[in-house]
C-alpha cells in the first residue's frame, strides 16, 4: 500500500490533498472495489508490507491491524486469531472467522480454520474484513481473512530467497512464473521453513510446501487458472506454564516442561495436505460468470489433551457458481452479484487413541505423558459436514457520491456423525474410562446474513459510511458432540446471532491514509460452556455487547519518510451470562483489553529501506469473574533494515528487539485450588535474508 503513496515533497503533498490513491478489495462484494468505497472496516496488507515484515506466518502480517488480536502460542503456526471478540471462545484453532485463499475457504463448514496449509512466501496480499456483512462469509460471524496468492500471470516478480536466524530458523523460497506463449502460463513455488525454538521445550516446527500453477487466456479474453499444491507441516505444541514456570521465564527467558500446567507435554500437529483449485472467468455481454471448484485432501497425527487423533483421507471440497451482472439503476451504473455454493467435509475411520506412555498418581490419575506414541484405540468415527447456500448483493448509486450495498447470504449447515467409542478420557477422574459404545448424531442449522450499508463521498478523498449487518454462527461439531454425549437433558443448541452497527470515515490522499470506525455489536444466544459434575455441555445462555473504536493512520511527511499509528478501544461485556449458578452479567470479557495500539515509521531512499514498529496490549481480566488482571505488555518493538542493489536484496529483521518477556495469554481458573495458565511470548529473534530477482 505504501509504495503508491510516495510524493515529491511536503508542498506537493499539501497540493495533492484531493488526489485519491487506494488499495483494492474483493472481500465484501466478490468484485474489485477501492477500500474507501466499501461501507465497512476492511484492511489490506500488500506485498511490500509482507516483504518488509519478513512474515513467517499469517499472524505476522495482520497483528497490527486495529480490531484484530493475533498472537502466536509457539512462534509457529499455532496462532490465536480474534476479530472484534469473535474467536475468543475457541479452545484451539481459529473459530468464527472465515479464512480464504484465492476464494477457497480454508475454513471447514463447522467454522474451524487452520493456517498450516498456507504458504506465506506465496502471498501477494491479505484482506481483513471485520464483523458480519461479507457475502463470502459462510458460518463466520466474526469476519474474513482473505489471502491472495501470487498470480501465475505475473511473470515480472520471480525470485529466490533464503534467510537464516536465531534458534536455527530457516526460511527459503523459490518462485517463478513464465509465459509459454501468448496464451499459456506456468508457475512454480517451493518453500521451506523451520526452527528449533530452543528457548522453549517441545516447540520445534517445520513446513515444506510446493505449488504448480497453470493459466490460460482464451481468444475471447476468458481465462482459467489452476493450482495443485502440497503441504507438509510438523508443529510441536507446548503447554501453558504454571505461575512458577512463568516467573522462571521472566527471570531467565527460557522455559522447561518441569513447570507447565497440565499432563499433556507431547501435544502436536503433524499434517500433510494436497490441494486442487480451478477458477474460470467468462463475460457474456454485461454478465460475468466466475465458477470455482476446489478439493483438499489432508491427513494428520494430532496428539492433544486426553487423546491422540489420527485421520487419513479427510476431504474438504466445494463449488462456487458466481455471477456479476453490470446494469443501470436510477440512471447510474449498478452491480448485482449473486451465486450459489456447496461445500462438504467428509471423513471415514477418524480415530482417537489413548496415550501409550504416561506416569500416574493417586487413583490412577495421569500426571504426565512421556511420549506421543499411540496406545489402545479409543474410538473410530465417520462424519459429513455439509454447507449449502446462496448469496446476492445489489450495489447501486442513487445520487452522485452515494453508494449503497444491500445483500443477503443464506446457508444450511448439516452435521451427520456416527462412530463407536470404546474408551474416553474423563477430565474429572483424570484417567481413561469406558466409553459410550455406538453413537450417532445429526443436526441442521439455518444461517442468515443480511446487510445494508452505504458510503458517501464528502470530498474526492474522504468518505463517510454506515452499516447494519447480521450473521448467525452455528455451534461446532465438538459442541454438538458434547451435548449428545451428556444426554437428553442437554438442550439443543441454536445458532448465535451477531448484529453489528457501524459508522466510519475513510481518507485516501497522496499524503494521508486514514480509517476510523465506531461499532456496536450485540451477540444473542451466545453459546457458553456449562460444567455439570464430571463433564461439560453447552447452552445458549449468554448475551454479549461489544462496543469499540478503531483508528489507522499513515502519513507521509516526506517522499522518503512516513509515520503512523493504529489503535483499538474495546468495551466488551456480558449482558446476560449465568454459568453453573454464578451470574457474570455486567462483567468484562476475559482476555480483551481496554486498548491496543501500534506506532510505526518507515524510511526509503535509494536502495535503502527501513521500518520500525512497536506494539502495546493493555491490561485485561484473567477470568470471567473479573477477580484479577494481567498487565499486558508495552512497546514490543520490531525493526527491519534492507538494502537493494539491482536484482539483489539483503534484509535484516529483528523482532522484540529489546528482548522483553511477557505473556500472550494469561488465564486464572478457580476451583479446589486456584491455577494460573500462561503462554509466554517469543523473546528476541533475528533473521538475515538474501533474495535475488530473476
């Protein structure tokens, strides 16, 4: 984004106040539009910023966007992602947020997303759309993270890159696209990333990814793009630290498993995936037809709390039949975008195993697992989650300067799960007990997402906008499964409803880019966990209210120097929440701070470039009872220095340059004894990279 904001001098900047320069977004409407014409908060991270940050996972690229909380748990792919409060309840992975790559959902129908399939060295840009209101978001009330890969038709940005850094971190990539003739294009990308992360026990990761792309342009200007890719990711998942373990980390900067909180010392995720995607574009007069088909096959070995999951041959596939009809309405140009989608997640013989090796204590309670080797088979399951839907949005201009969006998306989500459980891990007893035997469950949910938004150009460079949008969020298959296991007294879960009211301003000129948003978000029928003796079920027992304000500024003081800031104010509270007889109504949400902000500056002159950014995260409550706060952290600072000479570029990145020790998550759990759980932040890391453009 910044590369197009350069001006010749301060005087030229002032004279160019009405010059409008903007990034493009497709997340809201499936049609390219300037971000200032989208009546909702949307942020775009372009290829230059991705390169400047030397991102090793998606979190690195989006963590400074206001309203987005993106924290890594292990300095690998195990990132926590929260957008305006959505995703907070996820016990693992990413929930309630749609993650897409080139229009393909990386999110399963039940709203679970993974980041380990995404090759960050093949990212051209990232769009983040906050809250309900995007017609591409199915069963995702929190928003959309849309990743656009490098196009096979782009033959001007071929490169080789290699970097080496602290904790034996390696990042290597080669990417090339070539024009075979005037109509045919081929591209290839191969990446390798790894680190032993030795500052923390059981924390290694590595990933190998490769993709082959093909593009063809027909004589009538229709086009087709195809991609086949492979990904292997191996990620160890260390457990949270106890209070003593966290205090030791603050003293030494290193952790050991002697003071982790919990028995599951050998958790991890080891996966392989194969991905195919084909998309076609063809114009028929004023009608553009854009069908897309995709299929992913993945296997994983996933030791987690209480069980080792193993799945071989899980398939997620889908079809999107999209149309864009250009027409006239009220005497002005208009667009009608509509389409139908179908997506399914199918698996057979997904197995859970007991851990083979562990130490026990009083009553046979598992104190600590000593390996991630499989023991006895605990259960086997077949499942199908299917999502069918349609979407439509009309964009029209009633008067000069005013753009109105009216849209609706509807989806039907269907769970069909069956299996046999021989044993299970009982959390109350802390050991394996007899399972329920054969089981089957089937649930269906109707999901609606209407919206109306408008943006008005106050000047050529300044727009004001307003939005009302709503979306349903279905329970996850794990929540449905937990209620089934509990029995008939557990209530049937309804989908929650998130309704967002938003007002904002967007400025785009040669010298200044500014986004301001104020939003008021109500979530009804919030799905909450209800402890019940030795187990847990889920109920629609809560309502939350989320109010906030966001600001993003980037100002070019000189042609070579820009400075800016991003900031978020959060006021999130429970309106109606009673859990296990305790009334939390009126309390603040755990983990959400009062504020979050980033300061940054960039300098570019000749072949030299640099970027300095510092991020702060305010204090937050460690529990729903609001009994204790964690202080957050101040000014975690990252630095980039680079020099480019011809086709050669040398870049040096340092993250957490002052080597501050802090927690990315702190939690307090009251019980017979009060326990504290801390996820330590990554200490100072550095990487030197070399790239060659060819």
